[in-house]
């Protein structure tokens, strides 16, 4: 029995996808629901599962091709006999080692490994739980010894004055095509900077009260809700309160109109091996701190294993990004168009500050708000950021909404 394997129905907002890599080759046995190939869209990586157990007989589309919904990808021969016959075939060579442990490789890393015929077992992964990233593969390729190294001279001799210096060995280059996600990120960032009047205002927040509140309640919080208490839930709640007071920051420009939202969908930037994505917390004003922490943790896990959906990345009325987790002390984040503003968090660092006329050391964080100056005036942007600062320096304000 032959089965056609086709591109699944793509989400409405996605026109096409790129076939990144085949995890199975013709003649190999497959199990039901086993991932045959990865399809990369502008936002997520989709898997193509085997509809039945059997043997992959023919591949119709090669890696790197652009496909649409319903495109015929492969022919699968179903049935127990076909599977048994395939399992008796010789084991794949080392060149196919990249398929042995697909969970250890990110999609971009997997593509380079298969194109360059690199054994992933020889690459040390720097990602979470030993995951091999694209950068790991590129570094491994750069570290290969040159094909023909010049032998060292037995004794140093001065070169003739007219002779040019010999080029340094190992000067290699690697040209790697952008992933669709990276290309989409690049296009959106350029679009935001070319279509919006972006301006950034800064402030700083004393994290002492927030640190103390978190230290006091984190154990009870985790015991009660089954999730760790982080800083992001406080920042999300502070952002919602500031958006309530300054609704234009929660709006966007549509032609000659300003569209105001009466809801608060907060995007939280998450870094992955493939690039930065922004999953959205729907109706964040109705979420508890535990709901926020649980949702962010779930999105981060989905982003790492590639299972996040386009629906979870779509929309958003305001965004928050935390460069502090990477050590950034100050930055100017770029607005996630068509939104009109984004809040940047940064590293918490002990600094001397003046409190009640005395110089004391406090844990301080710089805050940045990048905003579209076409609809948000400087006064509103500054007061918005001050509201967030006040809420974080006195967390009781979040409870009382004052």
C-alpha cells in the first residue's frame, strides 16, 4: 500500500514554507507519527509526521525547496512487511549520523550538518541540555585544520625585503543562507525603522523592594502554584498598569487613523537557536502572577523544542524584551511593528545612589522605552516609564492600582 505524504495545511497567515531537512532517506523504515521532515515558515518550524508505519520509498522534493499546502513531498510504502524488510538493511553510514539524534540538533544546525556531511557526535553542544546550535556547527567547521599547512622552517630566516608576507593559514569563510525566521526578523526590523519615527527614553529602577518581596515569597509561591516566581510577572503587571493610564502607548497607526485597544496582549521576547520570537500573553490584565510565569515558562520550552504555534506568536499590543539575561546594561530595543512601543529590561547591577541624602549601594536596573513618536509624545513616554518605575519600586501599587 503506497501512501502520499503531502505538506499539511499551513496556517492562514503563511503562504509557503521551506523544506529544511529530511530526517529519513529512501529505503529507511519509519514509524507512525515519526517526523519525516522539517518545514520552516517565517515564524515556526513545522514537522511532517509519517501517517503510517512503513518504508520511505521516494522523495519528491529536495531540501531547500519552497512548498505550499498540499505539495506532494514523498511516497511512503505502508505495511509491516515493508518495515521488516527495511530494518534488515545495512545500517546507515557515518555520513547519515546527523539523523541519529534529531532532538540534539536545532533545525538550522541540522541543515548545515547534512549539507557539510559533518558527524554531529564530534560537535560539543553549547545549548540547553547539550543541544547543538548553528553557531556550534559553524565553529566546528572553522576549527578544521587547513588542507595543506606549510611546514615550519628549522630556523627562522628573514624574508627578502621585496617578498610579500605569506597569508595566514586557516583563513576560511562560511556562507550560510539565512533561515526564513532570520530573514523575516531582518525585514520587520528594517520596516519598523523606515516606517516609524522611533525614539528611546531611559530611566532606572531601584530593585531593592522587588528583590526583597521575591525573596520573601518565592518558596511559598512555588509551593502554592508549582512555578518559580521571576521578575517578568512584576514587569508584565507594571506594564499593564502603565498602559491603562496611557492608552496611546497601547495603540498603533493605521494610515491616518490611530487604533486603540481595550485589551492588553503583551508580547514577551524569547531567544531561541533560530532567532528572537515574541509569544503573546493574551489578556494579560486578567492573568495572575502565577499565570504569567507559567505561560512564559511554557512558551520558552515550546520555543526551544520547536513546537510553538503561529497563533501563539500572532498579535500583541505591546512588547517586553529582557537583554539583561545576556548581560546587557543598556540598549535601545526596536518596536515590534505595527505596535507603537516596546519596553527594554536590562541587567541588575549594584551601584551607588543617593537615598534621603545618603549615598547607598542599591541593585539598579536601567529601563528603556522605544516608541513611535508619530502618536506618542515625549511627555507620555516619560510618564509611562515613570509609572513602571514607581510600580516596581513599590510593588504594593500593583495590588492597589495607585
